[in-house]
C-alpha cells in the first residue's frame, strides 16, 4: 500500500489513491499514510509458531495477553482454541482505521487506537505480550 500514499501516486496506483482520499477523513488518511511504511504482514505460519512457543513457555488458558502493535489482529485471530477460554486480550494500534477493524473482528478484546507509548496500561497486569512489532 505505500504506493497508494506516494505523492504523487503513480499512474498504476492513482485510482486506489483517489479512492482512499474519498473514503478516509483527513486525519485517517494522514494516520494511514504515516503508518504504512512500518506496517508489516506476519504470515499465519509465523503467528502459529509464536503461539506454540508461548504454550511451551507455559502460557495457560485465561491469560491476560497484550499485543502492543495489533494491526487488524492476526495474533488474536490465530490464538489457539485451548488458550482462548477466559483470556483477556488487549491490543494497541497506532492507525485508527486499522484499530477499528481489529475492534470489529475481535469484539471480546480491548483495542486502544493510539500509540503504544501514549496508552495507559496497568503495571504487572499482563501475563504475556505477543506480536511482531514494527521497528520503523
């Protein structure tokens, strides 16, 4: 998607770029444009391997999970069924549109649409943090 936010957009991306400008508010467009260079897709195989490691480390059902860069929630969506019962999942996502998508996909989770460093989270609350945080 970075090509859709290029200034000016290339001819191949012009239609998508115009559609995005029409669909998003000015703040949403600015937020999406700013987060695009650091947005990374994590494959289901990697997500599942990370969850398997968490189980080997002793993560139990009912755990309190933090995803500090939740995106649309792939880690929540691929959480093993055995861990899901009673779990409390909290996600943080800088991009407001992406955060709203995650909140719709995972209504049983708490999603904070703001920067991680600006999100008030309780001390000593979470049992584990999981994810693939961008390092932009």
